[in-house]
C-alpha cells in the first residue's frame, strides 16, 4: 500500500461540484525561467476576477519557479477556475535517461491520492442498490476474522474507523505480475486483526483500502483495476490515466519516472533500479517500482488535466448522482488538529472532518477538499475549492519537494488566507 505520510504528507479530501470543465494547459504572461507554459483562457469579470496570486507571474507561480530553480521541484502544477486553466507549469524531466520533459500530457503516480477512486466505486454500487454502506465485511467476503466479518462495515472502512490492524508489508518484494499482486493483497488483507472496536480511528490500516476493492470485485465480477478504468477513468474522459504496470512504466513515454534520493545524496530512477530503496525513515527501504501494478484500492496514474476532469465529473452526475456525490464528500467525523503532514501548515484549517477517503476542511470560511499521497520519488495532491470554482493539482516525480508547503501556498493564493 502507498504511504500517506512520506516526507510529511497526510490525508485530506475532495468532492464533486458543478461548473468545472476539462482543462487544457495554460497560462498567459511572460514565462518564468525553466517553466513550460501554454495558453490562457479569457479573463473573467466582476466577482469572478482571478486573484493576482494565482496568475502567471503571481506569488504562487514565483514560489514554484523558485523551488524548481533550486532543484527542489520536478513536476507539474495546475490551477483551473470554472473550467478555464489559469496557470499550468511543468518543470524537470519525466524520464532523464530518454530526455523526456514533464508536461500536462505526462501521467504521474498518485500514491494515496488515488484512494478516493475506490470510495467513488463503492458509492456507484450503493446507488445501484448492489451494496449498502452498513453492510459488514462478511456480507460480501469470506476468510476474515469473526470480529471483522460481523462488525466492521463498509462505512467504517471508508471513514478509516474500522479499528483494524494490518501486518507490515514486505517492501523488499519484487512483484512480477498482476496476478501476483492481486493474490498477495487478497491474502494480506485477511491477516488483519481487531485492534479496537469498530468506530475507532485506525492507524492507517492497509486493509481499509484492500477490503473495499475486494468488495467491488465480488459484486461486479471484474478486477478493481478494470472496474475503475471503465466506470471512472473512461466515463470522466481521463484518457491519460490508468493503473499502469512496471513494463508500461519503463516503455511508455507519457509516464513520469520516480527519482529517489539515496543516503549519499545521489538520485536514482526507482523503476530502473529495483535493488535500491529509500533511506527516508517514513518509507525505509521502499521502492515503488517493485510493485508490478498498484495494489487494488490504491494508487494509479493520472495527468494534471485528467484530475480536473475527474472533479468536473463528480459534480455533473457523470460518475455519481448528486446526492451520492454529496454523501461522498460530506463531513462524517470531526478531526482534531494533527501534528504531521498537511496539518503542519502555518495557517491551520478552521475545522476539519473525515469524509470518505478524504478529510474535508474549512479554510478562511471556504470548503477545501483535497487528497495527497507520497512514495519514494512520488508526490501528488489535488484540491477542489467548491465555493469559488477552483481546482488545484500538484504532481511531482522527485524526492525533496516540500509538498505540504506547496499545497499551503496554493490554498493561500486561491482563498486569500495569509
């Protein structure tokens, strides 16, 4: 399973809303050094005017450009307002060996930022009457401990309150096929044990991700990967997104390679160096390239414009009916301030709540729905600001990017929070 907390990145949230359109790339004004811009949309008027900090050459643009110039950011940032791209910048290389630059056409590994896809898939089944959110694990699956099978519900899984504990993964294992990955995580999840009563927040239990994927497979008769590809990515028009395999990662020029920093300060392409692991204590020894394909329920790859398309589809009924989209992102449980990750920002949220696979926050009187993920050489975050029609995407493929700081700069630019 992918890490939520690598290099200080934690969980947050997202929701569907109207007014978003699939966005191209980007921005007007003189390009900053090293950035690869595109074009700008027409200027809105009146109360829809674009904050200066979000514009090309504005505070956010300059901040990211400085990180890139200092060697601290390689990837893509995108800001979209009501379907119009306001800012899109690309820095660094997607594949240094082949000389392929990052760009809006490049798919990046999402790590935990892809977990909301399984929540959307579950809600699709719920709105069709194929599952109920109060169904227990044992309603659809066998082989789980009695306490889990009879008491842990789908709602518990999606809110991270199952009370389960999952064994540590073998991060040194190099998987060689989709079947091997599928079989491993099917059995690994069944080793989960009750740690606290259901309704108790879990300590990042991997089974909370694996079990919903297994329920989706049991109900639909399809693999999780195929179901999401057909019923989410395809329906949203996310043509550059998918659950790519390691051979595709090595050969497809539209997939960004993850560059890990080693203990001696050198940087290696994780996919081409499976014998190397991360020295970071949060993900010690891990290498994302060893997973032949991301575990069911987790990860995936997406381009920045595709994540804007997903946001649009959440709001216009493409993937969920309106009431189920509201259920997906509605506040379920209050969250106390956290000490790590995105909560480690100078301007904390006014209030935060758990939703389905994403917390939701009030910032400066506005809803901010976001989801982050990280692995060695991987960082991803996408945020929707439903009150004002903004979407922000940050994707990086190199260690060292201060992802939580970039997110805070984005939030400040969009909401005016200082």
